[in-house]
C-alpha cells in the first residue's frame, strides 16, 4: 500500500519538478513513511529522481553556456567534484545527526525557493561575479547539491545570472549542471547500504511519468500558483519535521 502511495506521490513530484521545482519536498517525507531514516530517504530520493534530471538537462543542452569567463566544461568539472564531495560528507554524517539537520535544510531550501520566486529584485542580477567567485559559488552549491539538493536550482540561477548569463541561459545551464553534480552523487550512492532499491525504482518510475505529463502541461498551468504550492509544501514539511525531530 505504501509503495502505491509512493508511486503517485512520485508522479506528482515529477510533474512538480518539470513545472516549477520542489519535487524532493514530496519524495523525502513519503520515503521516510516507508520506514527508512532521513539520510536513507535523501539518498534514495536523489538516485530515484536522477533519470528525470538527465532528460531535462539533455533537452536544454543547446542553450547551456559557460559564465564569468569560465567554460561550460570547467563548470562541468567543478560540479562533478563538488557533488561527489557532498555525497561523501552525507554518507559520513551519522543518521541521527542528519535527522536533526534535515528540518533546517528544508527550511533553508524553502526560503531560497520563496526568495527566488517572489522576493528577488530584477536589478540584483546586475551584480557581478569574478571567475574565482563563480568557481567558488558553483563548487559550494555543488557540495550542497550532493549533500541535500533542495533549492540548488535557484541558488545556481542566482549565481549564474550574477556571473553574466541571462535568465533563460542560466536556467538551461542550471539543468545541465544539476544533472552533472547529481551524477557523481548517484555514482557513490549506488554502493551505499542506505539506498533502498525497491522504493527507488517505484519513485523513479512515478517521477518519470509525472515529468512527462508536467512537461506537456507546462504552458497551461500558471507558474505563480505552482510556486506557491511548492512553498506551502515546504513550509508544512519544515513544521512537521521540526515537530518530529529527535
């Protein structure tokens, strides 16, 4: 019964990611409901959602570019290394500590999502990152992405626009780099005992179907309302995780 619930929640998450982002806010607590701890749920969710990320990044690859004088290949390498570092740190984090940390991570991710959706002023994109600043920001974002991942989309779009890209190019570049950083994390997580393969397969199937549906609905559903839904889900999840925290 829980696997059936997980499948439909994953469908919703896949559609949510295709339309506005924030799908992990749905898969993380649902995976925890199936009996795994927070760290295992995060590992399993990362692996399960990866195929959809590949498809998204590949679809928009022609628009992706380098930034701040850095080539796309350089950002690619930084993202691979950062994602691997974040994944290793996660696996070295005791599950009990990660369980206490998760509410704060979800709160941070929700705040980043809300800021990027409704509070960020257009003029802020005129700020400038040097090549070193762009390298440092992408590395830190990649480490965070390998460790947890919530909110990395808006973090990367913000950094890439500050590095000189327009929003459309930044969004496409972000999709490619997100897939890359998660590829290194997934390669490590595949050998982790925290990965629950049955739940990962169910989640991946549901998210893939939902992603296809979401992509087709992209031009028919108001983006603003979708972002509001993500923020509400994030806020409720944060509250619930704080109440359940050990």
